[in-house]
């Protein structure tokens, strides 16, 4: 089916045919898709409103390309971005779920949570060393593979959006303000420690099932991030370990200087807890997903010969 105004099941983009909508964020939708050779991928498609804006498209392409060059086992692999008709998009590995979908099933047991945190901290250590701050760490951007390992998605995307906003004045927020750091909420300069705060909110939510700060009002939420101390996680959940609580509260420090200085430092702290999590994960992924991810990776590693001339597609 040729591309129309809105993507729908059956729409063809490059070698991919869209199957089903996985979800929508502030400026893009993400679809599960397949290739004729049986490989699968997730396709992120800019909403038409932004695809028609040359400035945004350019920033989106530049940042996506930058993210595509971040090669690390705990960072999602993405392909070159392309345009087909109205649709500006890029392909990435398809994952069976995210920390958000996992959280929809309930709180995460501590050993599993520590293992996921470790994976995210490894991704952040690598990216921060390359000078890339994620800016939008939250459960939807932490994808979980069939083996229970986590990878971080959407590196660079938030920078495309914030650069666009400051250059054009167009009001556009990505995702939810619940995970914003105090310095982001105040529009101050940020560094990697902003991601550590957002990871702290993510861990708080995963460990307790609840967010530390809740309000429907953006400004009130921003004020809470800046001023309000979070309730210690063990207050409502005394079964959580003191060490986990200490780690979460340190990540949630209002001033970046009071957080771990780097994601590497967080890794060291996690190691000191003698991470019991790696072999005790309870997250069981259904076989169909197992298959889908495996075939994605196969498709990526061995692109079909007749795809060689499709320049937008870069095997990873
Ligand atoms: N590669 C992928 N495999 C599986 N699901 C994915 C993949 N990439 C994104 N998703 C899911 O698709 C949904 C939409 O993702 P998207 O990145 O557009 O928005 P978001 O992360 O929820 O918010 P925003 O990007 O606006 O801050 C999310 O639920 C996300 O977890
Ligand atoms: Mg996302």
C-alpha cells in the first residue's frame, strides 16, 4: 500500500511494511513492521505536522544520525533515517516491551530492578563519555529484550526537540514532565547528572509503583522537582532494602553536586550491593516475542541481497 496521509497497517516504508502501532510520543509514532524476508523492526515516524517542517526534520535527522553512531550493547541500534512521501522515519530493533509495559504488570522486584538499573547505567556511562546527554530517561525509553536485558532508546531525540524549541520558539514538549530534572524544569544548563535524576524517578516508580511527584499542572510539577523532598521509598514500602533507598534518594538530590558524579560512580555503587539480580529475573517474555527479536537481529546482520541498493538502510 502506498504511503497516504497517516501511517496505517500495510503502509510500505522502504523495505518495511507496517503491522501495528506500538505507541505514540509527543512528535512521533512507533510501529512494529516486517520485511519481505521475514525480518522485523520498529519504525519511528515523525507526525506529519513536524515532517512538513524542514528545520525540525533536519534536526531530527542530524540527532538520529548521531544516535545511530552510538554503538553500545545497552543502547538501541538504529538504521539510517529515510523519507517516503510524507513520512520521515527511522528503523530500529523491535523490542517486545519496555520498562513501562513491564510496570503496567506491577512493581519490579528489587533484584530485577537492580539489574535493569545496571544496564541503563552502562548505557549512560558510554553516552556521557561521548558527550551525549539523553534528556528523556523514563520507563518508555528503557526497552527490555527477551533475555530480560535493558537497552536505552531515543538518545539524541530530546536534543533535537529542545534545539528546535529554542531556535524557533515553537512550544513543544516531549513526553511527560514527571521525569524532568530540577535543572531541566528551570531551563538551566544540564549535564549527565540530569539523566541520573530522571533515572532516580524511574527507579522510584519501578520500586514503589508510584511517582514521587504528581500533579496535572506542569508548573506545580516543576516546582516539586525543584523544591519538594521526595517521600523516602521505604516509608510506603519497608520491604525495600536500605541500600536501594539510599541510591534512589541520592539520584533524586535536588542539586546535581549531591548526586553520583557520573553514571560510572552509580555502577560502582550498584556493584557494592553485590548485584544479586542477574540470574533471578522473573520477567518471562512470550516465545512469539523471542522469535520476533531474533529475526530482527538476523535481518539486520544479514540484510537481503536485493536491499543493497536501498541507500537509506544501513546494516548494523
Ligand atoms: N524499538 C522499539 N521496540 C518496541 N517498542 C518501542 C520501540 N521504540 C519505542 N517503543 C515504544 O513505542 C511507544 C512510543 O515511543 P516514542 O518514543 O514515540 O514515545 P515515548 O518514548 O513514549 O515519548 P516521547 O518520545 O514523546 O518522550 C513507547 O511506548 C515506546 O516504549
Ligand atoms: Mg521514546
